[in-house]
C-alpha cells in the first residue's frame, strides 16, 4: 500500500515538472477535458468523446470517463469540430455525473 502511494507521488512529481517546463496545465497532461466558460452564455469544451442527447434545455456529453449534463434555456450547438464543441444559450448549470 505504501509503495503504491510513493509511485503515485513520484508520477505526479514528474508530471508537475513536465507541466512547468512545457507551460501546459497538469490537467491537460493528464488527459482531462478543457472547458472555458464565457459568462453564462457560451461554453467551449475540448475533449468530447460522445454527444449523447441534446435539446434546447439539456445537453448530455461524455468526456472520456466523465459524463456531463449542461442545463439551460435555448441551448444551441454552435460549433462541432473533432472533439471540440461550443454551446451557446442561457446556461444555468453544469453537472458531472
């Protein structure tokens, strides 16, 4: 158990060093999705693997191992390219499931 903890700490230390040298966020190096929100009117998400379902009030996405539900009014998918998506409308909540 203690050995496994030491390996994780060493791995995170290495990732921290790489992050510092490359000036990339640790989350990006670990493969987590990137989300940028512009007020509550636009949400850019990078790393979308599946667009499950959507309508004007809810959008369900899969981001690797994470499931994401965006709720709001008059939601619209403005831009779809590769694994990137731009959602516009009046965003009221973002939930990880």
